[in-house]
C-alpha cells in the first residue's frame, strides 16, 4: 500500500546527488544589528493522524500480547538479527556446516523455542486428532468406548450426569467466547481494511501538500530578502542620525563637558557682574542711610536731654530714673561705618566691558555646530547610499536565482509524478486487496461457522437432553427428546473430530506468522530497536557503512541513519535537515555573501568626513574668559566688607532701648514728664522701622554679594585656564582625531548593515532546516504502513483471530470427552440392568446370550416393574 510513496524521499535525494557537485562553504561573522521580523513561513496543516485506538477490542489485543509474552519473553535480538542479515542466504545454505552457522542456527532456535514448542503442540494436535477420531469410531463400532447401547445403573448416575453436563456447558461457554473473539477479530480486520482507503488518501493528500507548499515556502524565503534590503536602505537613508549620531555620541564625551564648563563660566561672569553691581549700590545706599540715621539719633538724644532737664527730674522720686536714662543716651549712635569700605567701581567697569561679549551666545553657537554633526555626515555620505544599494541589488539577484540554480523544481516535479503514479497504483489495486480480504473474511467466517456448528450441536444436545430427561424413565424407555439430545452431542463429537485438524492447522500457521511479526517487527518498531538494526554499518550493503546515505547520495560515509530521519520527520523538521542534504547540496555557497560583505565594508572604509566647520568657541569667547581672569576681583578686600556687614547698625537695639525708656517712664509719677518720655520711645521705634530695618536688608544683600564675589575669586585664573584647555582639547579632537572615531563608528555601522543580511541568511538556513517542506507526512506514512496498518490493523487482528480460534479448538478435547460421557445419559439404550425386588441382584438370562443382560424386546418387557432397589437408581 505504502511502498511507492515511501520511495519518494529516497529517489528525490538521489536526484539531488546526481545534479550537485561539491561546494566550498563560508560563514561570515554575525554583527550586532537590530533584530528583524521575517514573519512565519506559510505551512499547511496535515490531516493524517497515525494514531489508532482499537476501542473495546483493544482489551483482547492486550490479552493476546500478554500470551505472546509468555510464549516469547525474550527481548528483540538485535545482535542475532544483525548476524542473520549479514549472512548471505545462499552462502549460509552452502556453508551450513560451519561452526559459526551452526551456532547462529542454535541461537535462532533458542530465541524461537517458545514458538517452536507451541507450534509442535499444535502439529501434534493436527496429526493425532484424526487418528484418535478414527480409533474412537472403530472402537465404538466394536461396542467399546461407550458404543454399546447399554448403561449400567448406579447410585451416582445423577451426580455424574450433572457434572458432565456442567463441564460440557462450561467448555461450550469458553468455546463460545473464543469463537466470538475470533469472529470479532475477523470482522475488525475487514472493517479496518475497508477504512484504510481513507487513511491512504489522507497520506497522499499530505504528501501532495508537502510537495505543493514547498515552492511557495521557498519563494517566501527569497521574498523576505526585501525585508532585509528595505531595513538596510532605511538605515542608509538615515545615515546622518545613525552614523552621525554615533560619531557625535563618541565626541560628546569630551565636547559637551568642555562646552558646559564654558557655559558655566559665562554664568559665573554674569553672577560676578551682578554681585559687583549689588556691592556698589549697597555701599552707596548704606553710606547715605547711615548718615541720615546718625542725624536722627543725634536729634533724638538732644530732645531726650531737653526733656530730662525738666525740674520734675530733680525730684527725689524721679531723679534715679532720669539719671539712668541720661547715662544710656550715649548708646544712641550708629555702630557700622561704611564710608571706609574699598571702591569696586574699577572691577565693575572691567566686567561691563567683558559682558559686551555675549559668551553664552558663542557657546550656544558651539553647541549648534556640534549638534549639526548628523547633518554633516548625511551630506558627506550621499554617494555611499547608491553604492551600497548596488551591492544589495546584486545580493538580491543572486538569491532570486535560487529556484533556477537548485534542483528544487526538478525534484518537486519528479516527486509529484511519483506520488501521482503511486496514488493511481494504490487506487487501481485497492479493490483487489478488498476482494482478497473478502475471501479471507469468508474463509475465516467458515472456520468460525465450523465451531459454531459444533457448539450448536452441543447446546442443542444439552438443551434437549436436560429438558427431555425423565428421572422415572429407564435407559431403555427414555423419551425421544432426551434421545435426540444425546444424538446431538454425538454429532458434535463427530464434527469435532472432522474439523479440529483443519482448525488447528490454520491456528498454527497464523500463530507462527502473526506472533513472529509482532515480536520481530511491531515491538521493535515501537521501541525503535528495529531502526538500530537497520542502521548497523555494512548490514544492508557490505560496501556501504551507512546504507541510507549511500543509496541517496552515493556517499556512504555521511552519517545518515533511518532512526535520525524518522525522528526528525516525526518532529516535522524540514527535509533539508532530516536528510542532511547539506552534504550534497551546499546551500552555504548559494547564500555566501562574504564578497558582498567585503564590498560594503570597503565602501564605508572609504568614508572621508570633515568636521572643520565645527567651531566650539572662537577667539573672542576665549579672550572674554581671559579678560574675566584679569578683572582684579581677587584683589578686593573681602574681609573689610565682611567685617562691617557683621556689625549691627546701631550700638544698641533701638526697640529694646525704646521699651526700657517706656518702662522707665512708667516708674515716674504720672505727669508731663512720663508722657514726654513715652513719646520719645515711640519716635525711637519709628526710627528703627523706617531706617534700621532697610539698612539691615541692605547689609544682608551686601554680605551675600561679597560672598559670591569671594567664591568667584577663588582660583579664578586656574579655573579659566582649565576651561580654555578643555575647550581647546575638544576642538583638537574634532579637528585632528575625529577620523579615528569616524572609522570606528563607520565599521560598527557597516557591521549593523551586514548584520541584517547575516540574520537573513541564518533565518533562511533555520527555516530550511525546521519549517520548509516539513517531512511529517513521511513519518506519518511510515507510521501508517507499519504501526497502524500492519501492526494495529492486520497483526493485532490476525493474532486475536488465531488466539480465539485456537482456544476454541483446544477446548474441543474436554468438550468431546464430556459430550461422549453425557450422551450415555441422554440416549435410549437397547438393554438395561434388571434388579430383584428384594435382593436387588441382577437377573441372569443365559438363553439370550446377553451375559446377564435382559433383552426387553425378546421378553416383551417395555416397562419393567421397578422394585424398591430401583428407587435408589
């Protein structure tokens, strides 16, 4: 059934071998690149499911396998099978007497000893049953072996009859079960053979799908080159942001910190100028307001002195208070003196001149020029895109010739023809298979009918004998129904002797064939040990180490085994991987892009980028930085400023002084003096709020500005020198050392472009190995032919058939014995024992010569009088 399609793979492989010479392979290094998505290779869904569930009859199959295990418990003899296969049959016949051949024969007999013993028992049965039947028939004709129509009447006759009937019924029941098993196995085989057509069509459909889908899958692989090409062109179109961005990123490690330092210095210049302006303004404000405060305090002291000159202060009660107030008037003076602070006008004027140069704007121009690096790269690499695109078109043209260069189309065309012819062959001869199966089914049914006929006689004999049996009747007066039952039993015995040899002969033949196929083919196929034997070096061909690769590729040194091919096809891997076609069709040569890689790398190695237009900071900006260092800020006497700003505005806290003055006024007697002092206290508070508080704020601003200047002045020259040195180093890197960065990043960019094609090539190889032309239909075909059709459909059914048939045939022996014994109790006898009424002693009649038997026909006794002794019978 599956022989033709099974050769498809082998023949196709030989075609490849005939068409392809050897090729050199090369594998470029995989470069880092973005992962591309090539999608999924289109694949069909195979319909065949080579898995068979026998249903309820599976229990019978398991019982048969258990019986076969008892007959043959030895594992599959791999070594013995190899030795037998390696022996040429003709040589083995001619050199049989050689010791090694004798040993091999003994090993074979030892392995087959279970089958040999069982078959010997069956053959003995075949030979002896006709002889035993013949002897039994002749014996009965001589009135022996139960042939005489006389039954001795004994007390245990009822017990014997019941036991014989029970044993015969049990034997018939077991035989019936065995016959039913054989019948169902026979019917199961016929049903499965009829259903095999659907399974065969499904396998052919899957094979056609494999063949028809393969060109589309290969076209999909070739067409996915456009995905790689488009990605590469997209990167080339964006070479500025990609390559320029990478170059900029490398240069930015030194350029950006340098520009940031200049920008920070520009901020420091701005802060220094603002601080100097605050110092200048604050000093002037403090001078002016301090003088005004001193004048107001002087007036306040004069007014207080006039008030304290009042005669009321001379009174004894007010005099101590007034004297105390007079003694504190000297504290109403300013404490800080800002008129002696140094002048910062000169430094401020220098900074104003520096600020005329917009250093921040110059730095921003430097940033803008540096950030324009991608655009510079884009403009200077326009010719690269066209050159690389030409290379990419060449790669695509080479890949598009895959179908023409490779033997795929020829293989698929030939494979299609082979599958079509095989399918037509199967369709043509399948009706013949069904017809012969019908003959087999009819013959098997006839064998079952033989046993059914025997069982029918036994069952009718039991039924008639049991129903027609009369306990009161004597052996000579038994009824017609009982007598008919005995005749049926004897008829069953006769047919048993007639059919048993034929039945057992069929059982032996099918047992030897089916049992050995189960043990030597089905079980080894299930545990894959059969493949291990087939893959034995030099087994199938003494000149080939590996038969499969020698047959397919004419190269027996390729390690291609049946087990590997079957296992990989079982996993639905591609034929390219399963058959190791790379050994005869070198795909690497077709997909070799090393020369194109060299071209692409050469294009990028010739890139010549110029960054002369990038000016980070011009001379004007640098001069502004140098001028900032010579402004003289560090010469300012910061200690003098900090000393004065740390002092309080007045010698005494005016609010505290006003509160004490008001408290002193409360101690005085009520009158004009106390009210006047309270009025002076309010005036002092007003002076504090209106003059002292603003002065304190101005002092705080002055202090903060001085501290800013002090920080700016610390190592100012060194800072400026460092900033200028860093900006010069960054500019030098751009002007002189950028080529190194450009070469490095150009190589990385070229590697990323090449990496796309390396990804594509690897994806093509992986797809060919695991997805394109998945050979699951091939393993399905093997499973269908061996596991499903041969083992599950045929062998299991045949084994179940002989098991049932053999069991029923073997139970014919006890059935014959019990039927013969039981028939004696059912059939009408010609003579019987006659007993005396008292002594129960048999009467002798010597006249009729019947040896003490009484002939009822001679004496006309049809219903003898039964004495009390007869009741015991």
